């Protein structure tokens, strides 16, 4: 069974994710699981693209 660990990226200045996140590189763009960023992955989930999508 795969264990899923949720991470909430909300508010604050992102000091706990430093040096991964900083003013010029927001938390939603930090790759937390492999090469996929939270913003990119969630955008794909809301889109009409069929999975798997290869770019």
C-alpha cells in the first residue's frame, strides 16, 4: 500500500522550504514529488487532457 503524505502550501514566506522556495521561486513551483510541481500537476488534473500526458 502506498502511503500518501499531504502537504499544504499556504501562506507565509516559505522559510521552512528554504532554500527550495524563495521570493523569486514560489512554493507552488517547488518540485516536492519527483519532477512534478504542485501547480503544474493540479493544472493537469483540472484540464481535459487524457492521462498519461507526455511532454
